């Protein structure tokens, strides 16, 4: 599945986010006041308050840290699978400084939460008292608890700062390529995240009952954080999509922000016939591509959908989608050739098509033509930056034996991204 992207990427949050944030802040303040009141009014209220606070805190810390982990995984693996939710994940990750401040009340409630922070003569269980007498001299000490928490938050906030800083820089046209920087931070960052959250889970949660020990508890917390972050991103994306999907007939600029654009989406698997009855296919259903085509049409775009599976959507949306039916890989190739000659407004799909042809070793001349058309277009887009298109074009020319042409494309890529290592290596190859 591939899709041509728009020229101008508006990366600011939609106006509805500010309204939601204001309402949620009011709800949060109201319930915060109620929670603090219960700490003073109910018997054992302070202990119940701090336990509830710690539970809720770990839930939302998990969303922030899990979002950061997913972003680092995406930077390591590459690909476009995280493009839709990466802004949501980044916003969640950037709450870590606030979460560090919100951890301070736990320092003041340690003696309510943790039995090891109380005088040992208050512990009735003899064996537990003996166990605490040993462990409170080495690991579970108030000072160690605080210093380790500061260390954890320092690591997490440094990672969040670097990822956010470089991400913001790449939003500007002509910005340097930070792909290698992201990878250099994401690799060690995931390791540091794994270690720090494991120890934090032991310090903050498992030590509530020092008699209970689990060697897999940190991993359980880590996996739960990643899953909660993914669920959070999906829920927020659905809420924003639903609020932005205004009723039919509206002319809101925000609702029809893709009006006048032509977007090409390919979806679904192909079928290769073995004989008049049998064929070979794959398990691709095309549902994701259909959803993208439908969403783009609802936002006013003129959509061309190249697919091998039926599309079911509302009639008014279907009217804005031109469907090209394909069955075999040859049909898909022919559709790609048709797309090459069509007056597309946004040719980022050319890079997707050329990449596919390059990976499969099919029709290099067509891939070269697609890339040449893209690199000469006036508005390269974020999903397919021009320096990578020049590099891919150089790679194809190198395979065809055109070393001077390949060298020229590698040099152009390096002018746009001075630290792009693969272009440097390609230039060294053709210069030998």
C-alpha cells in the first residue's frame, strides 16, 4: 500500500484539541480536589489516597514511556507504519517533565505506601521484620529511593528531549537528515528504558510488599506500558478523526483540507493464475488502503484507488473515488505506468513505486523515470525526502553501469544531507 502525500504538511494540532484539553483540565482539577479531600476526611484516608495516586500515576507514566518506546522502535526499524500516530506518541512522550513533578507527592507519602519506610518495631511479622532489617540497610532506603527516582527521570527526559528536538527540526523544509541520530539514540535508549523501568517497577510498586518477589515483574510493566501507549494513540486518533468528520454539506476549511488534491492509493493483494481454475495469492485484504482512500475522499481529495478487492463505503464518498481494478502483478505494473503519465499533483507515490520495482528487480528503467520525475518536482514531501530519492536513483543508475550518473545523484543527496552515510558509501563505490 502506498499513498501520495500532500505538499504542505500542517503539523499543528487541530483547534478541537485545545477545547478538549481545557475540558479535561477542568475535570482533572475537580477530581483532584475530591481526592485530596478524601485523604483528610476518611479513616486511613491518607494511605488510601497515596495508593490510588500511585496506581493512577503508574498508568499515565506508562502511556508516556510506552509512547517513547514505540517512537524509538520506529526510528530503529524505519518504514511508514508509525506515521499516522507519531504526533500523538510524541505529544504523550513530552509529558515526562510534568510527570517528574507529579512524582514529588510520592516522596512525601513514602511512609504511607511502603512498610520499609516505617519503624521496624511496627512490623508484626517476625520473618518480614528480619528481612526488612537486612534490605533497608542496603537497597530499600529513603535516600536510595529518591536518588534512583531522580536518575530514572533524568534518563527518560534526556531521551524525550533529544527525540523531540530532532523531530521538530525535521518539520522544516530543507532541514538536515537526522535518521542516523535517531537510530544512535533509539538503540541505547531502548536498553536504558528497559533497565530503568524494571528497577522503577521494583522500587515503586513491588516494594509495597517486600515479602513478594518476581523476576519478571519489570518486563510485565514494560510490556503493559507499550500496549497502553498503543491503545492510547489509537483511541486519540479515532476521537480526533470522528470530531473532524463533519456532517455532509459543511464547507469547513479544516474538514476539507485536501480539497483540490489528487491522492493515489494502492491496496489489496494480487492473484497470479496457475490455470483457468487455480491461482496464487496472499492474505492482504486491502482494508487499510481502503480506509486511507475513504478518509482522503471525506476530506475533499480526488482519490484514485488501485485495488484487487471490493470497496464498500457511503455513496457520496464513493463518488469521489476513482477505482482501478487489478488482479495480477502485471495489472498493477500497468496501473503504475498509467500513473506515471497522469498529471498527479503530489508525486510522492512515484518513490514508493520505484522502491518496489527496485526491491523486486523489476523494470529498472521505469523506476528511474519515476524517480527523475519526482526529484524534478518542485515540492518533495516529508514521507519521501528528496535526498533519499536522489540516493535511490543513484543506486539504480549504479546497477545499470552508469557510474558518472550515479555519482552525480549521490553528490546531490549529500548536498541535501551532509551526513547521509549510505550516499557517502555509494559515492566511494563508484569513485573506485
